[in-house]
C-alpha cells in the first residue's frame, strides 16, 4: 500500500504559475524552478510519471553523478517537497470547488488582472493567455522594482535584444515575446507605443523539415500494429498534427463523405481535410470497438469525457453522449486535474510519440522520425503528385502560403527536373 502511494502519479501542469504566485524570495523561486524543470526533464527522459518515488530516484541519480554538497541536496529536496505539497493543495482545492481554470486564476497584481480581462474579452485561447502572462512576468522581473506601467519603448527594445544576444532565442520565440509585450502595454495598460524597432533581432535560420519517402512510410507503418498503426496512417493520410489527431471526437469523423473535421486547430480554427479511402473500413470497425467501451463506461456510471469549459457549463450532460466521445480513447481511466473525477481521456501524446520512435528504430530508418514527420511527408508527397499548393495550404490549415512553400524545398525533384551533373 505504501509503495502504491509513493508511485501514484501527480498531474500538476500549472506548477510554474503557482511558483510565480508563491511568497518566496526571488532567488529561491528561481532555484526551485530550475530544479523542477530538471526533474520533469528526468521524468520525460526515463518515461516515468511525476511521483514521490520517481523524485527520490531523481535525487539518488543526481547524487551518484554529481555528489552535491549538503546545502545543494537540501535545496533539491525542498524544491521537490514544495512541488508535491503544492500539487496536493491545488488538487484538494479543485475537488472542493471544481472551478474552471480561468475562473480560478484571475491574476495576483492589478496589471495582470487587467491583462487577463483584456485577453478573455478578446477570446484568446487559454494556452495563449498562459504564454502571454509568462512573458509579462519575465518582463516585470527584467524591470526590477519599476512598475510595468512606467515601461518605455527603450525597455522593450532592451528586453528583446537581451533575448537575442544573451539567451539566443529563435525568431519565433522573440516574435512571441514581442506580441505579448505589445498586448500588455497597449491593450492592458493603455500606453501609446512609439517606435521600438531598434532591438537586436534573433538570427533567422531556415529549417528544412525531415520527410519520409513513400517506401519509408510503408516500412514505418509495418513496424506498428493495431490502433497505433491506424493513428499513424490517419496522421499521414489526412495531414494532421498530433494533438489534432488525439482530440478527434466521434462526430468529427464523416465516413460517408470521406471527410475529417479538425476542431479548434492551431490558431483556434476549424478546417476540413480529406479522409483516406483505404482507412474507411478500418475506421468503421474501430468506431464500433470504441462504442462497446463507451457503453461499458455508461453502464459503470463513469463521468462523461472532458468538454471545453463553456460547452460543459451550457450542456452539462453532453460529455456522456456518444458523439462527443473520443475517437481514440485511452484504455486506462485518468484523474481530471480540475475536479479529481476519474474519467476517460484520449490517448496521451507521449504514448504515440514513444510508439513512433520505437517503430522508426525497428524499421531501421536513418532519419529522426516524430509524429509531425508524417504531416511533413503528407504535404511533400501531395506537392510531388502535382497538387496545387493552395489546396495543400487549406488541407494543412496554414494561414499563409509561405509556410506551405517550405515543402517545395524537400520535394524529390524540386525546380524544373534539374539533374545532377554526375548523373549526366
């Protein structure tokens, strides 16, 4: 019993936000953050869930490698004790009140509360809100004791330049920080921003995506089996992102019209994409197998599946209906971190990622293969077959065709069929 308690996994995705709110000295808070990030990285590397037992193994492993001083060892233990104690407190709070994440977190300072109000009134996604608030707090720490309301264009320039020069962040990360600060100062604080374009830009590096050939895709699929193979083939055949695949509901699958509806994809947008003819019968059989599991859950009196906050408030029983059930549900029940209820969730992303990595090794592929590689391969193979780039853009859900054009660089015969002089 004691062993089971120690191995019990802890789900605490909001730990960074909780740590920012904790009444700890700034230096101690930063030390805790580094240790927790390192511990969660250890969990990801060893493919274990966060638990007291895995935390003990992490400390023992670090002791063997580094032989830390007594002070450092005490700091590690204090940071991990804070992590698990706070996780318990948050979960108990969710069980008592079950508020939505948004209603439970309204900020801890006047400027953050104004920022949250602006973000939600303009219907920004929850993850975007978390990201923008994270950058706002980094900017606040950069300013030191000066209030955010007094920040100038020169402060924004200095902060963005520091990201590029000292932290060497990517172009997209610097752009994300810029968007967050503009929203903070202009929308939340009502400041009129002048010119601050003199910051040092991050170095832009053109990345060519890894793409599998059709023969390599077939080898990869042959190294998979069952539902995992079906998921991989659907990702490749429909050009889905991993989370788009995992969040599919029964109602999003239209077998008669050979269409797949992607709900709230990147940027919060819906889109239609094609459904491979070769998968129709297997998807129909898979759906019937899922229906049996769904009916067992209903007979067992389990709570319905998770629904978006607004929908769950409007239709409290919708999560118990067949059309809202996950297309790829997990075999094990999981604890909802908001309510503590044990319910059916979709298959975890880490499960699919691990299966794809293992299959790539078994297929002896000489490339780094991830689930997203299948989406890259989908786009490249369509272009190689002469599909119009605008059609590919719509199927992928790209806002700008320039994003789709990157696949022109990895086509088997880019350009006008130019041949190498060695082949001449």
